[in-house]
């Protein structure tokens, strides 16, 4: 997909037209309670291919240097988003537990440098197109360099957020997360704490964005409560699991 024009004042890049099915739309249509196992298998293949694409992208953009995770920036943004979530109804105790849990994870990797790679950094199913020609990823407006964990966590958090909707089978979402990680080639020998930190960051951010919904007030408030309720339960589970990778990511 070649760029055609750049409009920096609008943060927009115009590219050549590309065909394909949006992965987010496919998941919404085919991961529900009443869909055949063959459709779920197709979704697993798509998520696996997305993981393969991300690994190749990071290898292609890898820099010949290493750096520590940006702990200060992560914690600052997390605090800001948690404050919004508290205003929406998140218990203060959960906010504090989430912040302390993230700080603990960061302390566990303090002094450890990780490879610097290209970050999308909005690598999620909504920016992925699937076609017989392969995977096409959209929206590179905010491309930058950072850690590999950012884009992995962004994709996983997008899938995780679907589990708050009762129309999706939790088991199906779990298998899609596992397929993505399998395609990426993730292993327990890699730094789990770094991934968990970014997962917490993006789950809180996702709940915060619900406040911007333009639905009528009663509907909007209902959506906010559901999002905050799910975030509260998710954070308690993640913090309780500590460094357990499977408990945090694949449950």
C-alpha cells in the first residue's frame, strides 16, 4: 500500500486503494454465540496472520539499540486516565491497586533494556485488512520507535474489551488472543511484565474513551457503567495474578 499524499497539518496520509475485509468487523460478525466452529477457525487464522505480520514489521524496523521502558510516561498517562475512570465510577481502591500494580511490574524490570523497534502504535483489528493477498495494516500516522510490547498489548486489549459484551463467547476471544500470540511467536522467556504494563495502560484508556460517546445520557451512562464494571473486575484479576502470564493474558 503506497502513500500518495501527506497532509501533516491534518495528520493524514492518503494511500493507494486496497481491498480486504476489516478484521474488527469480521470478529464482530463471526465471534458471536451462534456462529459455526469453521468461522472461528477462520478468525484464528486471521489473528495468527496478524501476529506474523507484527513480528516481521518489528524485525524490519528494529534499531541497533536498546532502551528502558518509558516508565515515567506510562505512569503519568495511566494516572490521568484512571482519574477520568474514577469520575465515571471506578472505585478509588481499584484505581490505586492498578497504579501500584503497574509500578510493581515496572520495578521488576528496572534497569533492563529492551530492543527498540518501530511502533504503529494503534495496532488493532480495526486497522487491519485481510485479503487473499495477505495482511494490510492501515493508519501509520503516529509511527514512532519504542518497545515491542506496545503494539502487542494494543491488539490484545482490543480483543479483551470485546469480552464485556455477552454476545461474544469468552472462550472464543481467548482462542483469538492465543492465535495472535502464536503467530507473533511470543514465549514465556520474553519479558511478561513489560506486556502486562501496556495491557493495563490500554485497558484503562479504552474504558476512559467511553466518556466521549455521543449517545443520549441514559444510554451513555449505562455504557459507562458496564465499561467501568468490566475494567474494575479485569484490573482486580490482573493485579491478583501478579506476573502470571497465562492468568493475565489468556484467561
